[in-house]
C-alpha cells in the first residue's frame, strides 16, 4: 500500500457552510475575483480602480461590502440545518448587508471630508446602527456564539461605561455617538485588524489556498513519508514534518489535523502506536504548524500592524521558538519509539523520494521565492502575489496537477469562504477594540493590571498566560490576540520592561495552547475523532507531548535573544542552553533520555529522577537576572545540582538491569 496523500476530501477549511445550488456559488467566486483585483491595484498602486482604491477607508469599506454579506448566504441561521436552499430571510439579510455596506462605500469620501465620525446626518446614523447589528449577527454565524457575545457586549460598553465599577469604568458615549464611532472611525470596525487584513493577509491566504489546490499538501506529506517514514517511530515523525509544512498553507489547527491526520494517524497505528498517543502527536504537530514561519496565519500579520514592524521581522523571530517546540516533540516521539522498540514502515510501501521531488520541486522553489522576497527584499505586501502567480504558471506548464475549469472555480470558492469568515470576524473584533478606545479603557487597564500584579513582572506574565489561555478557549486565536494586544501587552511592556515583540509572541503562543489543553483542546478532540480514541485521554496525551510549548514563551519573553533580538554572542549562548534544556525536559516527560535509556526502570525512583531533570532543564534554559530572582550563574549551578545526580542515578539503574515493558495500547 503506497502512502499517496489525498488531502482534498478532508480539507475542512471552513466548516458548517451551505453547499450552494445553481448560480449561488458564483457569488463568492466573483466577490473573491473582484477583491483580488482591487487588492492588487491597492497594494501595487496601479491606479486602474482608483475610484475605490485611492482612498484607504473606501477600500476597506469595499473589502467588507464584498465579503460580509456572503456570510448570510454561506452560513445558515442555526448550526446543523445547513441545507442547499437559501431561505428568504437569509436572502433579505444578504441584501440588507450589501445595501448598508454599499452606502458606506459610496459615502467614504464624505465621511472623511465632513467628519461624520463626530457628527453624522440622520441617514448615516441609521445606517451605522444597521451596520453594527449586521456585523454582530454575521460574527455569530461565522465565529460562533461565544465570540458574538463577547464582541456584542463589548461594543455596547461605551453606552454604560460610566456606570461600571472602578477598574473598568470609562468615558461614556450616547448610543448615537457609539454607533457612528463603530461604523466610521479608524479605531473600530476599520481599525488595525481590518487594515492588516487588507494590506497583508489577503495575498498570503490566496497563496495558501493556491498551494493546497495545486497539490502542495500531497507533495509535503509524500515528502515527509519518503524522508522519515522508514525510521523508528517514522509515521509520528512524519506527522511533525508534514504538519509543520501544512501550517504554512492553512493557518488552522483543525484543518491541519483533518488534512494530515487522516494519513499519519492510521500509519502510526500500523507501527504499534496507541490511538490516543497517535492523535496527541497529530494535535501537537498541527498546533505548532500554525506558529511555523514563513506563513503563520492571520494573527501574525495583525501583530505586524500593531507593532508597526515588517511581517518578516515577526516571522524571523518565530523561527527559534517554533523549532524548539518541534525539537521537544521530536525528542519525545523518538524516546517513545526507542522505549517500545517501534520500527518504521517498510521502504517498499513509502513514496519514492526521487519521484516526489520530480513532481513537486516547484513547491520548494516557490517557497524559496517567497522567503527571498520577505526577508531580503522586504516586500511582504506583494511577495505572496508573486509567489502565487509563479506557482500557478509552473503548475499549468507541468502535467502533474494542471488545473481545469473545475479546479479554477474551486479555488475561488474556497478562497471566498475563507475571506468571508475572516473579514467578518476581524470586523467584529474591531468593535471590541473600538469600545476600549472610545472609553479610554485601553489606556487605563494597563495601569490597573500593573497595580493588581504589584508591579512584579513574573506575576504579570502568569496573569497574561492564564488570560490568553482562557480567551483562546472562547474566541478565535486572532480575536483573543487582538483583545490582549490592546489590554494586556502595554502592561507587560510598560510595567515589566519587556521586549514588545516578545510580549506579543508570548500572547499568541498562550492563546494557541487551548487547542491541546483540556478541558477544551479542540485540536486534540479533532484528532481523537480521526483516531477513534477517547477525547479527554487524547487531550491529556497532547498536553504531555506538547509540554515544552508551555515553557518556551517564558524563555523568550525573559530573554529576547531567543527570538533573535540582541548581540549574536548572546543569541548563540541562549540558544545552546535552550536546546539542552528542551532535550532534558522532553526526555523526562517521556521517561526516556537519549544516551541514558529508559528512566522508568525503577517504579519508585523514576519520579524524583524525572522531576529533577524537568526542573534542572528548566533552570538551564531560563535566563537569569531581570525578572528572575536568581542570576544566570545561580540558575546554572542549580541546574547542575539537579541534573547531574539524576543522570548518574538513572544511568546506574539502567545499566543495573533493564526490564522489558509491554507496549502501551
């Protein structure tokens, strides 16, 4: 049986949408085509559509007008009733949303010239209220009830801000003022989230969809199997490699799981890996894929706008933390395979490396072009468009995955659904940001948090980690990040004196952790569905496998050298220490350390040995001084005092007589 990746049947890019009949599918296709052309004109300053793209606010209103109304056609009013027929009330909402958004597109110049965001005519005020309601309902359909409630309640906060208790009290606004501020200011719906999407995200999402539709997923999975499928625990290592690469296409944990997991999980089962463990591996690998440069999902582009730095700087900073996470995962998987003597798949069952590279070399070439334009030319706004164009041209020249008319329609349909979902969510989150801005709460909440933490940077970090995790449960990662970037990041930067880029990455990482941490663990539960394992057990396995990712954000926020900020000598030293620390922590968590062997040979002594190695590895990796009560030398001595005795005792126990353990079912 050859492992030929077939990803399209389970791509799951956007879930819960209607399978539109008749001419309806042409709406998202045409809207996507128009949006692509307008974005190219806007980004490249071509001037073909300057009637719309010459004014930024008019272009932003057009982006919303093209995509937000589609939500009422694509997503049914209630989950579970997704029929092919579009009911009359959804058609009515579609027309209402299109008319309201069209009004703001038409009047964008007047809004700017006449200062309507401060004093609008009666018609504009009514339209502002309608847009407000339409956006919240669209968020409910595309993003779910939790996100809609958070955005909806936050958006009405300015009306009652003066009646709130002390810490969350702000300057009040009338309902009319609140509505026109949300609809017409540059701080709410048209704020940083939507600006980042229009300026950066559209091109990268098109690139990701094009990469999938031209067979990029199949190539990366086959490449992973060809390279690693035959080594011990091979399919689990394939999961790491393929999910890391797939993350650059989908930007979604669930999509990663449903795309690569349908191949890697059955392959892991074949070599003897337990169901829950296999699902846990896939969940962790897919979560890390979204944090892997060069394309890290929509959140990283929003981060670039918040920090006002090039996206390439963020992608470069994320390289070391993501590699450390995958190193920890790889060490645990290799230890598991060594402990239970798990072999790889037979070579004859695996794809040929030569044939795989022959058919898919151009995917690597296109990625190289993208990276060159991002990091060398610093042209992140246009880089994905050039990469997409080159990809499609080569794809049509070569015979392997050549598109026909059906594939072209599928490309625009998939991109349209993705754009409609993300633009709606970002507009909704903009309401939340606008509410904090107009009331002045975004400026005072940082001081309140610093006061609650007693000015202690470590307490602030722990508060930030917990808050990021909790918000990551109820909101999308992008929405949770935006809220915390406004409310929490200033407290960590001002009160803790921490590097702004490190703080924003810290928030992003902890927001992602809800995908592998019970009781929610959506990524782990999706993998459990594929594996047929118990969801909660899978979540616990994923949490242990991904243990390193819980520590890594603290490492780079306490010493930005780990995100390549600082002198190269510091970067090399900190990186070497982090590598050693991650290997010790991962080996101790799995109960098997390379060079030592099985740490669990003694039922009683294994726990103090593993505990000492975890704490020692952490002490070795964490930088001293600053927010830490111990300096660098003291932490190093603490690490040696813990790890050396543990390693010696473990070595003696293993050499004294190993026992054969039955394989975990």
